[in-house]
């Protein structure tokens, strides 16, 4: 029995836990040598010492957990025969697992006075490992949550990006590293003559280029895009219905994190309208240059005409008046009063002729009656002049407006158009009858000038590039449009000419302005075909999508 006791004692002393036998008051009856390994004194001096005093030597804290543990343990032992406590010991700076158990046989030999066995296990290391594992699990959980949020946000960005590409009016295409198309947005399909149901099988970046631009794609565009990351410039695309479309193109070479090519993205903007506008602008510039040259020609012609009128008319009359005045002066010096009187009487008709010529020139430059009497009186004067000058031409007039119907800025334009139209009919058309109608239709003033002359081929005149062609017609059109009128001319060889000019009245313009309503903005819903979405095989190239989404 002694040998057995020694063996059991040796086994108990070898345990890493502190094992104590205590009585009903919690005093230690016997303990193994773990207490010594913890540096808390020898086991021989523990007889009759409480567990608190053995572990917390010198502790005076009334609320120490070891003081209250035995009371709770004694109550627990009375119920089910065991109690357990896990606690951090702030004094020893260790984490303990304390277990209290009743003996299996209370009346066993050698168990007299023995009430319970207390096992105290130092679990500081395992607790630290457990806490570390918990912290690691928390960190991993947080990382997983962040990655899930990033994945969700990435999916939202990709969805939003796909929605933007589906609705953008520009062509957007994606191709694999070999140039085969794997995505084409609806605008690109419309531009290239594809429907939403057409597949992209067999379509490549090279096939999208016009035949004359394909060599440039392989020789310049692709190498620059691969070396610099992108290429931008003008190119010509080739649609399925064999139309060549001039576009401004941006080609982006996409690579993964390791620099391996993943594909291409092509963005193109249709420049057809730009080209049309540029051509119209160039045509307008040429027309402005032509009109400027015409203006200079007309200006010089008008100056020559005025100079000729002054020289041949007023100049000759004034020279004659000068000679007559010199003759009167000589006669007065020589005392020939009768000759002076006769010379002055002969001079009066010459002065009157000079005044008439001056009035004619002035009226041609700008009729004074236009400012003094108005447009109706000026037109009546002009019609009388035409009747007197061309008695063989029948001039009909139908004037159905009042002076108050015509705005002041329009009067000179109306007079010049009538003057130019009738002059053309007399000089160039050889008209035998001219009709001028000027009426108020309520919403517009209409000026209609018709003649029975020889007419002309309007197409041939329009295509002519001579500076002297149609100067009168162009002048009338410019005067009409600059004064806010619409201008229409109809003519054919042998059919005469009709010129119609209409000026809207201020009242009609106000009514149109009031009737205008803001334009209705309609939302356009684009249907998405199965092939309109991003193909599954593109998901393997997620890095390329991130280039566009982030």
C-alpha cells in the first residue's frame, strides 16, 4: 500500500495542474508539487491553509474571486457533485480553469476529512491561442465582408457601365486579343447595319474597317495602341450594307495586371453630320467670298455709273452754264444790257435741266419721296417713270396696302426689289407686260412681280459660277432675307418670270410666338437582346472590365 501511495503521489506531483484535497471549510488537506513549480511555496506548509491564502498570499481584497468561489462551489457540490470556474487571475496574471468535484467514495480508506478535490489548470497559453484564433477569425470575417462589399460594388459598377454603354449614342465594341468582336452596343449595331438579333460571329476589327483603311489598321493603329495603350484619330468604318462611314475612332489595348494583352475596346463617333456641316461651311465660305467679290464689282459699277451721270449730265450742263455766265460777264462789262438779258434768259432752261438731272441722280441713289411721302408715293413715281421711259410696255399695278401697313425698315427693301425686278424684265427678258401686286393678306405683306418675258433656266443659273451671273436675282434675295422675308422665284425659258416676296406682319409673329409650346422630351427605351448583354466568356477577362469601370 505504501508503494502504491508513493506511485500515486509521484503521478499527482507530475501533473501540470494544481491538485488539492480540501475539507468542508475549504482548507487544503493535501496538494501536489505544482504549487512549488508556480513559485508559491512548499506543499508541506499548506496544511489547514485555505485555497485563497495559498494562491493569493497577502491578498486583502474582500471581493477577491477566490474568496467567493468556495461558497459558490459548496452550494454547487450539494446539488450535482461538481463545480467549475474560468477566471483571469489579476494577481498571478494567469488564466485559470478551476474544477471542484466530490470524491467517488467518501468513506474510502484514507479519505477521512476529505470533502472535495480541486483541480486548477493554468490555461493562459491555450486561452491566448484561443483569443488569437478569435481575433484571426474576426479579421478574416471583416476581410470577407469587405471583399463581399467590393464584389457587390464591382457588380453594380459593371451593371451601370453596361447600361451606359447600351445607351450611349457612340459606337462601343469589345474584341478579344485576336480582334474577334465579343460585344457591340445598340448604337454601334445601328451604325454598322446590324439588328439586335444578329450575332457577332465572324465579325472582327479588321472587317469593321473600310477596304482602304485596313492596311492602316494593321500597320499603324494596332501597333500604336499596343505600345502607347490607345490610338485616336479619323478612320473609315465599313457597315454590313457596304456603306463607308467616316468616324473619329479611339482604340484602347487592354492588358491584365501582368501586362498580358486581354483584348481591345473600340469607341467611334459618326462624323457624317460633321462632314456635311464642314462641307456646308466651306460652301458658305466660298459663297461669302463670291458675294464679297460681287459686292465690290457692283460697288465699282455703281460708282462708274454715278461718275458717268455726273460727267455726261451735270458736268456738260455746268460747263455750258459756265460759258454762258462768262459771256454774260463780258456783255455786262461792255455795256450790252440787251445781250445780258438775252443770255440770262437762255441760261434759265439750262439751270432747270441741271436741277432735273440732279434730281434724277438723287432719286436713283435714294428717292427723297421715300422719306418724305412714303413707299406708296415712291412706287407711284417710279411707275410713272417706267411708263414715260417705256411706252411700249404695259405696266399693271395692284396696290392693296396702306402706308401704315409697311414698317419703316422695309420700305427701301421693297422699293429696290421692285426696281430691280422691273429693270431685269425690261433689260433682259424683253417683257411686253409687267404686273406688280403689293397686298396685305392679314398675316403677311406679299409683293408679287410677274412678267411675260423670255424667262431663263433656273438650274443653269444656279450652277453657274460666273461672278456676273444673277447679280440682280442675288441682290433681291439678299435684301428680302435680310429684311425678314421669304423669297421665291419661278421661271422657265419662254414662260416668263414670277418673283414672290412675303414679309410676316408683327401681329402674326406674335401669334406664332404665343402658340409655341416647350418641346416634349420623350424617354427612349431600348430593348436589349440576348446578344446585347456582356457575353459570359468576357467575365474571364474581368481586369479589362475594371479598366472601364474603375
